[in-house]
C-alpha cells in the first residue's frame, strides 16, 4: 500500500474545468472507499488492530490539517480561479528554484499540499495508520517531530537532487509521503513482525521492499542516464507511461531511510546491568545515610 508523493499533476494547470470535474467525481468514489477503510481498518482476521479512536490526538489532527489545507485550496480555485490556485502551488510546493530564491518555507509547506483527492485521501489514511500505531509507544509531540524531521529531510534531498540532476521533474513537489514513509519505516523497525492491513507480508519485508523499490525506481529515471537502469526505466516508461517517473521516488527512499535511522533516537537509552548496579548502590547508600541520620537524631 504505497502512495506517491508526486509533483503537482498537470491537471492542476489552467487547461479546462472539465478535468477538475473529473477529479471531483473521483473524489466521490474515494469517499466510498474511505468509508469501507474506516470500517475495516480496525479489524483483521477477526483480531483488533491497535489503532486510535478519532479524537484529540496526533493521528486525527494531522488528517484534519491535510483536509483543511486542501479545502482552502479548493476555495481559492472556486473564488479566485485557476491562476490563483496555481500560484499557491508554485509558492508553497517544493522546488529547487523556489528554495534557491529564499523560499525555505517550502521544505515544510509542501507536506500539507496535495495534487488531488486520490493523493490526499491515500496519504491521509496512511498518516492516520502510522501515527495511530506509533501512539502506543511515542507521545504525540515525538510523532509530530518524527513526521516533520523525515518530511523535511526527504524534501531537502529532493531539491538538492533537482539542482544536481536537471533531468529530474522541475514541477513543484507536494505531498506528505516523505514524512509518512519515515513514520511507517520507524514503526516497521519497532515492530518488524507486525502485518499491515490487507498485505500478507511482515513489516520487516515490507520495509525492505519500500526502501529497495524506491531507490531502484529513482535510479531507473530515464533522464538520469544511469547505465542499464535507465534502459530498464525507458522500457517501463513505454509500458506504464511517463507518470511513473514524475513521482518523487528519491523523497520516498530518503524519508523511509531517515525514519529507520532516527526512530531509536526517540527513546531514552536502555539501562545496562552496570547502570542498574550503580542505581542500586546509590539507593542503598542513601538508605544507609537516612538510617545513620535517624540514629544520631535519636541520641
């Protein structure tokens, strides 16, 4: 269940309003899909999956934030038109030209923008799933920090790659997938034997698949010209279309890798036997001091 953190779709450019109507119809289809997912997300093979009930928690608030931003984008389109909406994507989506011109905020704002209903809903579902599972071992503040850290890091690597490899897509990057992949890989690292809904593979193997496939797809980008890999990429492009390599595969790879590397730093260091021995010695020393003091007082 992998979702792309794709550059803004060309449908968002000013072409014809019919395309946006088609996006709305697809949104209705995905609304029904969401209802089914909400009903099934807590149940798997008769067992309850450890998720949170929607409420005042990181999983719910994060999803509401994504939905609110998208609603604002739609309001801008409705009241101001396509040009105004596209200006928002160019100003707050992530691209090398924007960051180089001083738009450092794009490294954070791009995570809250989405290219369409499909992109938004799938990212929202994955965010809720990852945040809810992590909530059993991390506080809301730490989950948010992990999401922002991995999303920021994956975005930074993406724009640096744009600067180094001009053949990469230059359209603004939008989507929370970099941070979501960081959260998912962090959870998979903590619970390698768990299963994700509808996927009959362990989290350990799923994590390996995400990391390896994202890196391979990036190397296969035809414009990079990597020997052998680009040849395979052109073959895949002929079968699946150019959209396959308009996806920010490097951001996926980087976000997942950062989540895997940094998740351990969100926990206090484990106590060693020596630490326990020193704590016991200090405790016993303190108890002896108290007993000695009480004896002197009694005298």
